[in-house]
C-alpha cells in the first residue's frame, strides 16, 4: 500500500476517533485487498448487530492507542 | 458527522462512563449511518444476552481510555 | 440513571473487583433498561459457559481500570 | 463472598499467573453462584477448543493487571 | 522458527502497523505450521466479514504494543 | 504445576513473543489438564480459521505484558 499513515497526532479527539476507524478498516484491507469484496461484505455486516458491535470494539482498541499518542488531547 | 467529540474530560466518573457508552455507539454510526437500521438492530440485540455482554465489553474498553484521560478522577 | 458512580477508589482489591462487576452490569442496563428483561436473560446466560466466560472478560477489562485508579492498592 | 482478594502482590510471576486464573474464575462465580452448575459447565467447556481459548484470553487480561501491580517482578 | 523479530522499532507509524500485521500472522504460524493449510484457510476467512473484523482486532492489539515501543513516533 | 514461569525477561523480542505463546497455552493447561484432550482439540482448532485468529489474539494480549516487562527491548 502507498503511504497512508504518517502520524498518530490529530488536532481534536474526534479526528483521533476517525483515525481509529481508518486503522480498523485498513487492517481489513491488508487481509482482503479487493475493494469489491470488501464492499460486498460491508453490506452484510452493516446490517448485523453482532458484527457492528465487534467493529466498534476494534475502533475502541485503536482509539486507546491514538488517545495515548495525543496525551488524551489534554 | 458534525462535531460530537471535543474533549475526553468529564466532571465525574459517571459522566466518563456515559461518554464511553456514546463512543461505543458512535463507532457503530460511522459504519451504519442509517438511524432506522440501527434502531431496528437495537431491538434485536437488546434482548440477546451475548450481544449485551459484547456491548458492555466495548464500553469497558472505551472507559479505560476516558478514565486515563481524566487521571482516574483522582 | 441517578448517581451510581462517584469514585473509582476502593479500600481493598476485592471491593475494586466488585466495582468492576458493577461497571460491567451497568453498561448492560444502559442498553437494556428493563430490569425484567435483564433478569430473564440472566437465567439464560448464567447457565451458558461461553456467556459466563465473556462476562468474566468484561469484568477483567474493568478491573484493569479500577486497579490502575487505585495504584494497584500498593 | 467472604474475603478472597486482599492483595495483587505475589512472590513470583507464576503465582501472579495463578492469581490471574483465580480472578477469571471468581468473576464467573459472582454471576453463577452455584458450584454444582459451574462444575457441570466446566466439563463442557474444558473439552471445547473455542471456550478454552476464550478462557485463556480472560486470564491474559487479568495477568496484565497482576503483572503491572508487581512491576513485572523486575 | 528462524529469527524474524529482532526489534519493535520502526521508522514510521505505517511500518509499525505492518509489523503489527506480521505479529498477528506469525502467532498463527506457530500454531498451524503448514503454509498450505494457512493458505487454504486464508481463502475462507478473507471472504468472511466476522473473521476479518476479528483479524483487525488482533492487529489493533499488537499495534498498541508497537506504538508504545516507538513512543507513538512522537 | 511445577515451576514453569520464573521471569518475564527475555533477551530478544522474538523470545518474548514465544513466551507469550507459552503463557497462552499454559492457561489452557490449567483448565484442561489432560495432555491427550488438549492434543485432540489442537487438531481441530489448528484447522479452523476463527480459532486460530482467537489464539492469535490471546498471544497479542500476553505479548503486551511481556513487552512492557522488557521495556520494549529498547
């Protein structure tokens, strides 16, 4: 993949949260490189409660990292 | 999404816990933007023990972050 | 919900563990506010090994937070 | 429950690991207080690979806490 | 296995993220040493949304470690 | 069990990773003490993608602990 992650610093907590979402998604892209297959899977799991909760858990784990990198935006 | 997360600081641990719940829910909203579909899914997982436990786990992960950001309200 | 979490400090590790259990349960209560439904679900998951293990994992995650907040009761 | 957790300090990493196992089990006991039911469930999940892996994950989470409490036995 | 992990230091966050992916995969290789079986399984889970989310969670956990090792590339 | 864990210190990150794998496996051995049953289960989960991913997650959690104990081998 080309450069997509040059820093964990963000201006605001919300941008940090959105970075966490990107990290969660990009890990999937490394395992399933086809955008078409990922798009098809997205339609399925976006209507499945347990998949959405699991996705939210991955974001939470990355948000811990991003928040620490930004000293919790204190 | 418009601005919804400007700080991780809260006055009390309980407000921090409620912020953790909001973080868990908003990650879902980024993946499933339709409020109608989320409302429909909510009826399902709110009556499923394993889904509720999984939700509680996501909250626990975010609460770690929020608690650290507030120096554990010491 | 009324005030239920005013501090993460506890006198002993065991009280901290019991606080972690309360945190795990209260996150569920925010998602499923009906005590009757929660009581009904409890009968089901309390006899399911995988649900009990998942519950124990949530407690473990909260116990990390509570232990850190108490400087590990050193 | 009577007093069962008075300190997170242990003499060795192995004792800390065994404390982590006890923490994982005791969280289950708070949710399912019947020793007979827990014993029956144990026979089931002790022969199920996924249940054993999930149990191992809970122990890993508690071991993080116990290891930090002991400054990693440095 | 021969030497494959001599340092957790990386030049950039992205290289750290790719190291996290390698760590997640190599843990699997220790448990399932056959490259043929792993390749076969890969075709299955790379088209399964829940498996991909679970994989992403493992990467997130390792990325916490790698990011801390690099002081978040500050 | 006899002494099997006397220190979390390792010379290299790779040895730390292999210690994390041992920790993940030994937690299972405390719950299922029979080597024959564990061997039988291993044949099953080593060919199941989701079980392998779950195993990898447990290793990742222990690797966080071991890496911290070694100050990330800096």
